[in-house]
């Protein structure tokens, strides 16, 4: 008796398709890179000390550099999954600002409120009043008042962290010495690394006053009265609150 051709083989023919196999290999590479992050998230849920774990430079440093390029430093309040979920964003300031502002505003501003409370608790008592006024002004959309004040606070925390009387460019160079980009990073070092990238390469970047304004806010242009305050935005203010939070976390870890 003649047997009917089996369709079994045809059902799985896609397994030999080169495009399908290419996608599988790509997915395997991504999952391999993501595994350390997923392990870190699981370890936090289980109460394991994050400082005993490390991150893989091949994935995390690239992601941190990309986020920090637009001023979004790694802060302790934001989850790793959310912080690193920027792979598919368009590589431009507006896309990153929109993503991170939405992170702070979702769920009735849960992340913003959490970071606000922690920053006010961690800041030196001598600077707490001005930070309180920064948050009040921010909530009234008075960003032109908030941003120069936050820069003063950020520079003060940097000096405290480094235990130095240096300021401006010299302070930036001292901060840069703290980071070692040739090895894996733990939680504290990851936050410090991303913050250093933004501060040294962008926020404190030397930029001639006769040249065109940079796309992202610059400490020198603002504090020396060369910038256009009408261009300062909600995202700029949140960006600086986030930088302050990152520095305060590292300072607290060093003290403890």
C-alpha cells in the first residue's frame, strides 16, 4: 500500500531556515549578556547584598555610557531592568529625556517622590533647606530657579565625596580618577561610573563661550551666565536631581 507523504518534516522546515537560525543566535547572545542583570534583580528580591556581585563591562558599560551621554546617570532608586531598557531608543536627547521623564512620572510620580524623600534625607543638613526649595520650585515649573541651585549642590557633594577644596575643572579631574573602566563594577562603582561619565564628558565639559550652545546643559555656561535660561526644561531639572541622587548614594556608601 502506498503511504501518504508525511507533513511532519514540513512543519519543522523553518528550523533549518538561515534567517531563523540567525535570529536564534542573536537572541542567545542577548540573553547571555542580560543574565548578570537578571541575577542581580533576583538577588535583590532575595535580600542578597548587591555589593557582593559584579556587572559585565561588555553590556553594562556600553549601556551606562549611552544613558549617561544624555545625563541619565544610574541612581539607586530606579530598577536595573528599567534603567537598562533603553536599547531600542533612538540615539538622541529627546528620546532619552522622554523615556526617563516618563519613568519618574508614572504611577503618580512614585519614583520622583521616592527619590525626593531620599535626597532630602541624605543631603547634608546645611544644604537641606535649599534642596527643599529646589523641589518646591520644580513642582511649580520654575526650572530656571532650580537648575543653577542644583549645580551648586552637586559640586558641593562632589567636593565632600572627594574630600577636596578643588572646584570646577580640577574637581572634575579628581572625580575621574576614582573610576577604573578596565574591570567589572559592583553596584556602587556602577553608579559612580555612570555619574563620572556625564559630569566629566558633558556637564563640566569645557566649551568656549564664543561657540554654539551645546545640546545638553553645561555647568560652566550656566554658572558663568553664558547660557540661555529659556532653554532649560523639566528634563534638565530631573536630570540634575538624578545626578545628585547618584552622588549622594556613593557618598553614603563610602561613609558606611
